[in-house]
C-alpha cells in the first residue's frame, strides 16, 4: 500500500467524525446566537476555535491502534504507516482551519468573537474587544492568512500530540501507563517547587516561552514555527516508538 493509499484511508476514517463535530459546533454557535439575541448586541464570546484543537487532539488519540492493526494486516511497513499518517494530518489541519475561519467570520456578523490570533497577536489588547461594543474584526488578507496559518499550526501540534500520547500508552505496561498519566501532575508540582526555590530560573523560562511563541513581540510567525517544529519532533518520536511496535493480542 503506497503512501497515497494510507493518506486516503486515514482521511476516510476521520471524515465522519469531522462532519459530526462541525454539525455539533455549528449547532452550538447558532444556539449561542439565539440566546444572545436578548442582550441588545452586548453579548460576546472569544476563541471558540480552540474547540477544534481539542477535537483534533482527541482524533489523534484514536488515530493509531485500529489503523496500525489494519495496515499491518495489509503488510504495510511501520515506516510507511507512520509517515503516511503524519502526511494525512496536514490536509486535515488545513481543512479544519479554513472551516474555522469561515465560521468565525460568519459568526462575527452577529456577535463579537475574536479568535485567539486576534486577542494575542493582532494588537487589540486583552480587553479592548470585550469592553468596546464598537470593536470590528479585521478582515484584511494579512489577518485572514495569519489567522489561518496560526490555527493550522495549532491543529497540527494538537493532532500529533494526541497521536504520540496514544503510542506511548500503547507501548507501556500497566504500571507505566499510571506513571505517564500522573506525570503532568508531578511536573506541575515540581515546577512550582523549582519556581519557589529558583525564581530567576522560572523568569528565564517564561522569557524563553514568550520568545518562541512571540507573545511579547506579537509575532505570530514565531508561534507558527514553534508549533510546526513541535509537530516534526512529535512525529520523529512517534517514528522511534513504532519501529518495533507489535500487534498486541486482546
């Protein structure tokens, strides 16, 4: 089975769930508009497109086991399966980002709803859009392009992270699954402890994070590049973990 066939298979496996997601998402948006109709135009929302990143993360969690079994039963190599799956993530992220931008622009006709890009990178300030009923979303080509690229990079990051996590769980025994599950809590506790003992270290870490995501300079391309690099790293780690992956019985 060639990479093209693997990509087609993965896209077909995601098609129905994406359709269901957007059906629910649009229904919720319409419901919010109906509920806000009594607010005399003062109602607002923001960052609804983050739900797409959450959905695609969950999709990534379900993109390994069944597909891996199917590919192995058809004598597809682990390498082809991994790279074919990674390649299939790109059109999904691009497609969903286009749909998110379209929905957002239509939604903004009836209610203010800045995207995450608008709030973080478009010089509107953290509260300007909320406090002013006269806020109007920028629909320039540059803003649309930047919003699309930012959302696409976030989706690529989310789906590859979900894919990597499910591979890690697949490779772990029962004990290690527990360790992996509680590791975010442990990391959070250790971060707080280290931040208390070494405040300057945490300041430097925060500066580094702000720099690579372009928060301080409002440089969205820094964030896009960071998310793309993380996507490549996650796929690389996934490749290493699947090199000797076997089909588990039961």
